[in-house]
C-alpha cells in the first residue's frame, strides 16, 4: 500500500478521531496531532526514527538512554537526522535462528491440507523439525531456547511467567485489556484496551537467553489512539519486520472508518470508508484480511463488505448474508479463512456461523444454532477440516467437522459469564487449543485425545492454570516460539450502596455489601514460557522446590 494513496484519506480521519477522543476520554497521554502525525510534505526527520521495531539491543550498543516510552505521544518526537533506518534487530540476535528458517516452514507454506484426514499434523511437524535442525548453525549457544524450540509447546507442566505490562494500564481507572495478538512474524505484540488505544510491545531481547530473572516490565514502543470504542483489529498477514511496507494493521472503531495504521510510526496510512444505504458513514463490527493480504473483509448487520488493500477509499464489494429472507441474520461479529480452501466463515450475533465462497460470497452451508449467545470468535484448524466457534455468555467452544457440516465433534467447557469477547487460540499444529475464562483460568485442551469417530462428548482439559486474578479475555500463541501472551480485565459494575454520598444509610446493614476495594482488578498483559526449560531454569526450579519442601 502506498503512502500517497492513504495520506489524504488518513489525514482527515485522524483529526476527527482525535477530537472525538478528546471530548469523550479523560486526559491520558495526548496522541499525536494531525499536524505532527500527518503533516503534508513532512520529512522523515520530522517524524523521527521508526518506533515499533526499534531494537533495544541496538540502542544499548549506541549508548542511547533506554526510556519507558520510546515512542512519545505528546507530539514531541525526538528529531533524527536522515531517513528512517531500516529495521535491523534481527541481525543483532545471533542467539536465535533467522525467522525465515523457522517461520517459513509453517507460515508461508501453511499446513498442507489433508482432505482425507490421513497423515495428520505430526507428519508435517516431523518434517519441520528435521528441516529446522538442519538449518540451525552449530554457533547457536547451548543455553539458548533455540535448542528446544523445535520441540514446540510443552503442557506437561504449568507455563512459566516471564514478564508483562501492568503499570501502563493503571493510570486510567478500569482500563482493562480487551485482547492481545502476536504479529505474524512474532516480533511484537498488539493489545487493545478500554482507553481506545492500540499498543505495540516489542519482544524483550532478554527472552533469547535463559536469564529470565533480569526481565524488566514491558513498556509499549508505540501507541495508536482511536476516537471511540474499538470494535476489532487485525494484523496484515504478510507482515515482516524486514519489509517496512508490510508492517501495518487495521482497526475499526465506533463512528469511524476502518483505519490502517503504520506499525513503525503509529500514523494512519490509509482508511476504508464504508457507507450504508443512506450514504452515511458506518463502522465495521469485525475485520479480517484474506490470507494473501489482498483484501480486507468487514462485517456489518447482515452484510459483508470487501475492500481491496491497495485501493483505500469507499469503493468496495457488498455481500449480503441474507438473500430473499434466507441466510445468516444478525451482525457479522467475527471472520475466519480456511487455510487450504477458498472458503471463509462468518460468525454473527444471531448465534450461528455460515460458510461462504471467497469468489463471490455464495453461502455454502449454515451451521445449526447451538450456541447460547452471539458468536464472538472462530478459528479454522490448520488442515481446514474443523471449525472452532465460541460465543458470549456461552459455556462451550464447539468443534465442527466441516466434511459433515452440522456435526459437532466435541465441545470444550469454559466459564464465560460476560458479553466481553473471550478469545481462544490454536497452536500451529492444530493440536492444542487454549482459552481463558472470566475467572482468570487458562485451559489447555489436546484435540488428539478426542475419539476420531466417536459420539459428541465433552473433552476434558489437559491442563488448567491460574493466569490472572481477573477475567483472562485474550490469549495468543507465538507463531514459532513456545511463548504465550495473555491479557486480562473486565468492566467492573459498582454495587448498590457504593456511592460516597450515601453515608446516611451506612450502618450495620451496609457492611454486608461488597465494597469496591474487595473487587480484585487485574488489568495486565502477561508473557509466558510454555516450552522446555533450560539447564539454568531447571536448576532454579529444583532449588525453589527444595526450599519449599524444607
């Protein structure tokens, strides 16, 4: 996407969004103004060095002072001479194999489609493991996580908490998180929160060694402020830190067009403007790029609009989900694309999911209404044979066999007592499915323990661990490392009698009412290691266990 194509579209939108935020949000950190952010004819020296992918290791080598907020949001960006430097942090991480050696195995080729179900995921993983071992150099340190990386996720024990971010979300009351997503190249994490700001966190360089005791609290390197409540957000699927042109993401917020954000500068590259039948600007409730990144699908009430990524503006293709009173009703709340067929799935708040053709949007199948609440998230399995769906205020995640549309293979129980979107995620092999719940517990299910041709049953989790004290609403598995990112928090509703002015009624009866201080809030982004532990970590764990026993 060219900068010139989106400059005019993004400039006006950014100004409107920021004015709206100024009217509705409490003073936080003032976002970049339109003049600072999208100044016409501005040079790269005015905007400063790329922030989202700036390497901390590079800064230390150059003697620069590391600050808690490398990308300032007060408009006073540090002036840099010359054009922005190309991201080079990959070359400064010799302890970890190059992304192309690991990610290409799984991301560019995807997992090959096994239509007959034979071969499974294990055969593909074995080939990837062998290829990864051959490509690794002998120069890799023995104490690096690289040695155990090809072993993948290990859920025989609880994941180890590495670090996180909590101070960032404590400046505004009830600034709970609303999800987290790893970048496709695994270099950074994107979060959404109640203050309508998208934050980008770089993967701490200390992760590349087992000196995890030295891990500091994570600080965002980039903040992108939307004007109102953020409905959905997603990374460009071909995002690669070595190619700045691919480093962008899309977001949709109330009463605003779809914004495409530059993941280096935090400014709007372009915008897509959907209009309704009254020629009024309308906001998309859900977003999803096609696997090749050429198109952006947006969900509306009984309609899907398809924009071309390289053509910002208002031109789009409309695909109604109801034709002649037949089809899928409700607001399209989530999308998913099959990894090996030209098929996409739509979930809606009418509690059902539909399968559509990517070519023309023809409805291929409408799955039965089994959920108790509107769908908020869905995922295809890597082989394309199964679809996982979950809803709000719904205790189940259902696994559908798409070779027999309408058949539920098994269900997964989780505690979801809120309308909030509770994400779940699949690992690259499709074996492990992870999800949080409103009690802060993360459950891990092994899909291979399900009977292949048995009756529908409730699949028991292989592992459950307490990740947060509050609702664990977001979980994301790293593309090629055994790392998990989780986010927590939820809206807290005051109890009757919590009003400060109601002192006259405070008495013996009022003591029984829960006070706000008794409500445990946990608005945190956490990073977990879910792989084999190194020698140093094993010794530390054995020593701590011995101390506990003593």
